[in-house]
């Protein structure tokens, strides 16, 4: 496993981050693995050198954080050796103050996340989305407060427009508050709109990219058609994916991907992740895994270097999309 700095910080993270939305409670989503079924994936990841784990308070209504926290203890993973990221924004209750990025919600949300994770602090605390109903100064002051309290080491952002990110970065600088060190955005071979503004802004500001849905929610595996959702439980029930992908050009990208993967003698997923790992400012894709080979392919992708011809072949058929994934 290779390790790189998390954005412009001195914190070292593995080139692959294990995304924990897949682990928690199947009552939340039918494709989510319950705790007993999820435990082997934490072990597999840790033994392969992955030291970076990403979750969120809203995944399985908090159960994902609980499962991750218990897995760290069960595997006797030293706290100083592991990097834990979680997020705040989405509803965690029925009342209006149990959501968003207000100072009140952030104050309660970080304490609730730490309790579920059984940790004293998290390494990276990310705003899950931009909150247009809360002044950015209020959000950033609240995030700075949890950093100063020692509950959080670094803060990160997630999918938003470049002007929103720039506005928040400038506010942090004006007030001397903690600054975003990462951007977890929607970025993969069939959705590259982030290359227009957000990714260049992040490169210029020294912000590391942590792409979510690096395999387009399984679409890049090449097992779907315009008339067939696919055979997996997630493919059959993930209506959100059908709002993101499935354009004609998307299938052409997958065809090119399959051609490159076939010539290499490896699965599509390995090539798709290798492409992402070679993009500027990408620190670590957030990879979900519900089968052992999902992690095996992700780990192997770190050592797979695509040549210029392969990169051109993969990128050539892309066609623009509307902005997707910000809400």
C-alpha cells in the first residue's frame, strides 16, 4: 500500500479509503451489510495496509459509526495508526435543529458521532453538503470550535459548487479559522464535471480530493445495460444511480473501459480506480466493498499504471453531464 499526505496536512493516509456506508444495518438499505457480515472487510482492509476509514452519521442512522467503532476495538487497532473520517449535515432526527450546519447541530452532532465511534476525536470531520440556510461564518466558526476543543484534527468539505467552496475558504482565512483540507466530491470516469472548476480550485488551494462513487455505484463494472439495472441488490434498488448515469455516452465509456481491462487481463474496477488514482490532486478514492474481491481490486489498482494511450482511450468518449450529486 502507498501512503500520501491528506491534502496539505502532515497526516499520512492510504491511497485507498474504505467507505463504510456499506456497513451498518440492512434495515436502512437492503444492500447494507449487518455487523457480523461487515467485520471481515475491516480486517481485510487493515491487513492490506488501508489505514483510512470514512463514514457519516446518517449512514444506517448512526449504526455505521457504531459498527466501525466496534470493529476498531475488536481488531485492536491502535488509535495512533488509523485515520477516521465522518460527516455532518443530513437529518439525524425529526426536528428542524437535528440537521444542517448550524452551530447548534454541529455541537451536538460531533459529540454523538464520537460516542457512536467510541473515540475521543476524529481525524477528519466533513460537511456532507453545503447548507444554504446557515451563514457560512456560523458553520465555519462552529467547525473551528470543535477543532480547538480537540474533538477534530482537520475539517473537510463535500459536493458543492466551486463558488461555495471558495466563499468558505475565504471566510476561514479572514477569521483565522480552521480551513478545509479535503473535498469529497462526485468524480469518476462517467462523471467528470468536477474537472471544470472544483478540482482545479482544490489543486490551487492544496485541498486533497477524496472522490465518492469512484466506480459510479457499480455502473463501471460493465454488468448493466440501458434496459437492465444489473443483478446486484444495490443495482436493483439504487434509484439514485439511475439519476446520475445511464446516458448513451456513459455506456460508451464503459465499453472503452472493458476493452482496456480485457487487454490488461484485469477487472473493470481495477482500471477505473487506476485512472482515478492518476488524476491530479486525488488523495484516495472512497471505495465501498461488499465482496472480498472489491477490496482486492481496489488495492491492486494502486500499483496499476495506465499509459498515455490507455488514458486517452478511456477519456475520449466522455460527454458533458448536468451537475449531479450536490444534493
